[in-house]
């Protein structure tokens, strides 16, 4: 009798473990989402930290909606923030579809004036301003030298417009080693 009870208990435990594995395995096997490699498959930012290979580019997009029901409405700010683990190798640019379709710069001022727009980003991530400090360069007050102190591990861009549009954030690793970052895009009129 004891032998039969052990067998039944062992089988129950075995079937229980198999049931748990059948439920957990698909969850573990599903691939984590990856950043897009181009404009066509770009999506919103991913949760957590993302790694980008040396020389690689990753694309994200968001929609900015402007309330044009009243011409007095002021645009709100969309804020793109990139935190990195090591400063120096990562940059990001913010683009609109119109800017991406614009002609490349011709390097002649007359031709660029004819086209009215050349391919350049709406904005770029710049190091976050922390505070301003100063020091003396000599004994006179006019020799006071001001210095902005920036956080080079935190790039930020803020912007808004009087139009609804799709924006693309292009993250580039200009270094020779993989780099990790966390990207957030926020704002009251931002959606994905």
C-alpha cells in the first residue's frame, strides 16, 4: 500500500511539474522585442535598457498631436530622454517624415535656398544642463568666467509644433564597442 501511494504521489508531482513547464516554456521562449533597424518598422521606446552594436542605428517613433481647435492654443512639449551607462558614444536625432524626404545638402548656398529645405534633423539630443558655475581668471570682476556643468550620461531634446505629425528618434552608436541606453519619450500630447 505504501509503495502504491508513493507511486501515485510521484506521478502527481511529475504531472504537476509538466503542467507548469507547459505554461512557462512559451513565455520564456518568446523573444524580447528589439529596436527597429529602419523607419518602416519603428515603434515606441522599449522598457528597460537596450544595447546597440558599434556603428549601428536604432529607430523609434512617436505621434505628436496638436490641438488646433483654437488658434490661441500653445503647443505642448514632447520630451525625448536617453540615459546611457557610459558617456561619449551615443547620439540621437529627431526627424519628421518631411525632413527625411528632403534633398541632401548640395553644399552650394544658392541651390539649398532654391529647395528651401535640406535633409537635417528637427533636433538632436544634448547633454542635460545641471548648473552654472564660475571661476576667476585674474583679480578683476570682468575676468569672471562662467562654465555650464552638464550631465554627459543624459541626452535630452524637447520640442513641440503647431501641427500633428509623426516623429522618428534615431539612436546611433558612434563608438567601437557596444553601448547600453534607456530611452523615454513623454509629453501630454505624445502617443505610440
